[in-house]
C-alpha cells in the first residue's frame, strides 16, 4: 500500500485515464507552467488529459509550450441525457429552439403519440475520473469552473498540489509544501519518481522550460524573499535537462507591448500614500484600460514596480476593477510586521506572508476601494509592532551601557588547538605570533586558510546567482554596456501603429 504522498499520487494517476487539470485563476507563470508540464507528462503516459482555465491567458505567457491546449470552455463533468421511449410511437424528426433561457426540444412522431411517461432523464458517464488542481489555495480560485460545478469536486477524486500557506487542503490527496518557491518546484521530484517507476524519460526540454518558468515568475527572477538555495539548485538542474532560460527571460521581462507601458505609467502616476498607517496603493479602473488600450492581463508586474517606489511601506496594494461590482486586489508586505496572508484572510482570500490576494464582490469600484483601505487601516491600528517608514522617522538613539571589561587572559597554543576560531577578533601580537624568518607561522597559515573557507561558504548563494544568470554567450559587463538598448527591451512594432 502506498505510504508517501508522492506514491499515493502516482498510484491514483495510474488508476485514472481521463484527467482534468485546473490552474488557479487568474493564471500566472507558476499555475500555467505546472498545469502544462503535467499535461505533457500525462500524454507521454497515454492518459487523456484536459486543461481548463476560467480566465484568459495573459499575452506574456503565450510563448509557453502547448499553451494552445488550454481551453476556457467547460461543459461540465457529465452530460444531461433526455431519453424518449419509442415503444408506442415512432420518431419522424427531432429539432430544438432556444427561447429566452429555455431550450425547447421538438419531436415529431411519424405515427402514434408520445406522452409524459415516455420521457425520462439521467446523467451520462462522468467525463473525468481524476481532477488535479495546481497552485490553487482554495476552490474559489478556480473561478467559474468551481462556481458552476461544485458537486464535481465531491464526486471525483481531487489531487491538490500547491505551495501557499493559506491552502485549505480540499483534496483527497494534498501535496502542499509552503517552503517551496513555487508549485513547479514541488512537481520536479514527483515527475522524477514517476520516471523511475515507469522507466521512461518523461522530463524533456519543453517540460523543463515550463517548470523553470514557474520558478522564475514566482520568485521575481530570483529577487523575491521566497528565493531559497533549493530554488537555485532546482533551477540549475532544469537547465541541465534542457530548460530554455533565455527564452523565458526574453518574453516575460524584456518584451513589453506599448499598451502595457502606457498602463504601467498610468498606475504609477496614481500612487497614494498613507503615512500614518504605512500603506501604499494604486488602482486600475476600466477607464484606465480603455484609455491605454490595454487589458487586465497586462497588469502583471506592476505590483513589483509599486514596491520599488515605496521604500519603507509595510503594506502595498494594487486594486483592480475586474468587472462590474467585482474588484481584485494584490497584496505585498515587503517589510517585517504586516502579514499579507492575514490581510487577505480579512476579505476571504489568502496566499503567502509576503504576497497574497483577494476579491471583493457586490460593490462599485470606489466604494470597494474605500472599504478595503479602511479595513486595512483598522488592521494596522490593531497591530502593536507598527513602526514608521524607514525614510520618515529618525533612527532610534540607544545610549550604550558602560561595560566593565575583565582582564585579558593570554591565549595559548593549546587553547587554539581546541577551538582555532574561538577568538579570531583578537589579532594581537600575544595571540597571533609574528611570522618567522623564511616563512609564516603555521598557526597563522591555518587561521588564514579557515577564513578563506568561511568566506567561500558565505558567498555560495551569490556565486550560484551569478552562474545561473550568466548568459550562454558569456557576455561580460563591458559587452552589456556596449549593447544597444534594443537588445534588452523590445516592443511589438504592430502595437505602435
């Protein structure tokens, strides 16, 4: 009997044939990368898999492999069947017509007559025998797929794979790792275990690229606080498997449409500050989208620009008008103190301590904005550890207490052999003997050697970062400075006309 979560997932996939894959909504690089990589892997295993996303795919992610396989149309998990008993009559023609919110099915008999008792109703066989949700904290994040088919998630087994601390563990099997940088990071050991069990090479260059896209987008290209040494190691491993890192960087970070730039400028020009509550926010209205000729999916990345323009802020918000009486909010808490996940929970949302989101329904945009801001002010006022913005308050002056020093004790060679690094701050002649003529003292050599090793350990992550972002063309800093701006920033010519 399977014991580990990975084994349980693999066992359930083996028993299933028609699998529905659901990324969270609105989709991002992590949810799309996770869903599509699973889609490609299941195809290799001979499974019938379908990817459904309730919201449109942002233009930024249209380069992802097999992105065209995602559908927005979901006809339900089961067909509704109308059965007509033809024992007493024979059918000549069948047609239907739509009248307002009704469908009239018109059956003309060739002979005889049909009655009420001749008609019966039932559901057909379920279209899916397994559901896999990825990067989804709760079922409401699946949008209309869940809202219009809630019963489906109780009648069909659900595998829930996610990295959000707010995950509700709604699945029959829940694989939730809140220490992972992204959902795609969680999938890699699972995929490799499936490779080992099937003796098949499953992770190809396309799957590796999709998995890496999830890590890069969720870590903000390895700049966010959720970047870990494990994330770097996994990313390097995906490069070895053929992931196209430069392709991801090009389309996500170096290519911006003219309409996107206009929208970003509009949002940044509307930044609002509340110094008393250490709150910074901006808004995107339907009028802003119309004026800049942009769409909702072009707002990705703006929240990070707000962060860079609000040093010292404890809560940063981007409030977006998604539809009539529907507002979507992204929350960031860049500094210590405020918790984005706690703030999102006030409104029924969730996420991570540093990044979260929620929606507000049933209010006009400006009414919702005031409601949200007032609630977050109350949250800030209720906290006992609220401190001012770093650039707006003087530094605290601490008067040092007088320290009574004990007489220095001479350190012997025997003491150093027990713990050579215990007292390296005392580089006095009585601790580190002068070098002998013709060569340095062995103790001094050992001390320097240990300091070099310690320095190497401290710089490990920095070295990994430099190595990871080092272009394949081995460009130097001098090459970058000589490069034309167009090599790093491109605009679709069709957008300018």
